[in-house]
């Protein structure tokens, strides 16, 4: 069979899969990027920035109109009143997190929320003062965690424990995490781990890690930046202590969008209403939007905590940064995360199949087990950083939008809400062509 015939057969299979896709119409509800000459791009970069839901523009314009027409009255009388605006996001986030309604809140950005959570959940005492993270963590996380350790007068060089893959491996064995917790758990105050590792795309078993941390007296928090909207979550049942995320990746809320956090209800509601202290030693970093809504505007000096995760809010929500998330969460609710996950597994399996003939020049470093990955596949091009970067630039010139991570990783993500099987086929075809000339 000729190469052209093989490509035609793959394209026919992809189009057949797209025709059978029950989610195919959701693609029409996103703004699809085009190149400089107006040709559609193959956009496989939702792990970095999700596409814009078309309804987002309408919702932002509505809020601008409310501001223009109502001014301060919009806080209570806009069609979506601004004071309780974050409540519109609660149901959608709770569904995606597998959480109780009172356990989630949209607020701030990921790293700000990390600091707010650590103020309550990182309470070093005596020997138990260390934080365990993955080696090669996203730099913002590592900077924040190291600064938290230093803030307590401790030494990040000593008290930040980093666990990486075994020599020669790309992935971290969850058994290694359990062993380290077993060996040094008495020293560890907090396990801080990603739901999905940003570079490799490896997904971790949150329930397993939370259980292992708790068995040794440690708390367990999770960065869900690459998990929420990507994989089904069950944070309440998994007994995670807390989690934070951003909303501009798989949640499609736009650059700088409002982030969010989860606090398990055992930490938020174990104390009497109005208590300032959290369920752990030490106070929250409080602000007026964390005050109970009924008495917030009495402006009294005492802090009366709102129920649940709302108590960790410090400021009123940024309406123009939250409106696009209202639009996006409506799409997730309509599509359903289980149906999205099923398509995600099918898309990545199809991509993996089409990449297999390109081995060994293309090495998949993401787990091959669908249960251990989301919709991101991370590829290493043989020959090191130089050839890898040239392949990445070749893909860009061929109209493929993906992502480069130093030193030698190309990340691609077929997102089930808006990507098609035909785009997966196009990516594999263009990658093969680029490899021929690189």
C-alpha cells in the first residue's frame, strides 16, 4: 500500500469516528483559531490555554452593559448579581471536582490560592515540618512552596523534599511515594502533589496518595491545574484535604481567568459557625468575602467565617474574569465529564496508534495506560533538544499549535470538547512529514 493510500485510509477512519461522535456539535460553540492566511489551525494546546467558548463574549459584554447601565446597583440588581456571582460557578465546579457544594469556591488565581491554603494547612511543628513535592514541579508551585517554608523560618534546602522518577525513567512510581511516606512520614507535614504532572502528562491516583499521606499523619493537597475538566475527579470521597486549580486550561475561561479551590468539609465545618480558626492549628488569612454573607456588610470588627470553602475567600470575585467560566461550565454540565472522558480516551488511543509507526524517532513518555493519563500526550524526539526544537518549529510552520517544554518535550492535547479525530490524523500526518525533513 502506498503512503498516500495509507493516509487516505486513516483520514477516512478519522472522519467516520467524527461522524459517530455524540459530542461533535460542541466544537461549533468555540472560537476556532486560524493562521495568518486564514487557514484553520490544528489546535492541540488546550493543556496550556483552552479555546474561547462563543458564549463567553456575550456574557462579558452583558456584564459591561450592566456596569454601564446600573453602576453600583449591579451588585444586587444585575441579571447575575455581582455580590453572589461566585455562587453561579459552584454547581459546575462541584460536579467536576466530585465535591460537595460547600467544598468548592471560585476565587483568585492558582498560586494565590496555594498560598491561602498553605496558610491553613502547612503548620510545621517540631520534627514534622517538611513538604513533599514531585521533582520537576511546575516552577510557580515550587517557588510558592519554598517561600512558604522560608516564611516559617525554615530552610527550603532541608525541608523541601523532592521525589523524582527512578534513574532512566520519566514517570514517578506511586509506590515510591508510598515508600517515602512510610520511611519519613513523621517528618512530613504536607504532601503537595499534582493530579496530572504538567510535563509528562502522568495522572496520579488522588485517593491512593491521600490515603498514604494520612496513614502517616500527613495532610494531602493537590494541584489540579491539569486535572480539572480533563479527568473525572472525586475529591470528597478520595479524602483530599484541599486542592487548587486555574481555569484557563481545560476549563476554557480565558487568560488570567478566576481560579478555584477545594477544602474538604471536615476542615471547614467541624467547628462552630463564626469561628475564626480553621479545623487545623492556626488561623485563615481572612478577608471580608470570607465573612458570612448575612452579616458581611455590617462591617463589624469580628470575623464570622462563611460556611465551607467560602470562608477562605479574601475578596469579591472579578466579574469580567469570572463571566467566561460561567459560559464554559455550562458546556461541561451539558456534555457531562464521563462522556467527555470516554471521548478523551478514544482520541489519545487513536493518536498513540498513529504515532507508533514513528517510533523510535518519536517516544511517548506519557503512560500508555489510559487510566494513568488525561488527554495530554508528551513526546520526546530522538536526538535531544536541537532536533526536538526543529520538529516543534516545523509543526508550527505546518499549522499545528502544540507546546514545547525544555529540554526536549513536545506536548499535544486533543481536547474532547472541541478537537476531532480528523485533527489527530492531521497532526500525525504532518509530524511524519516534518520528521522526513528534519
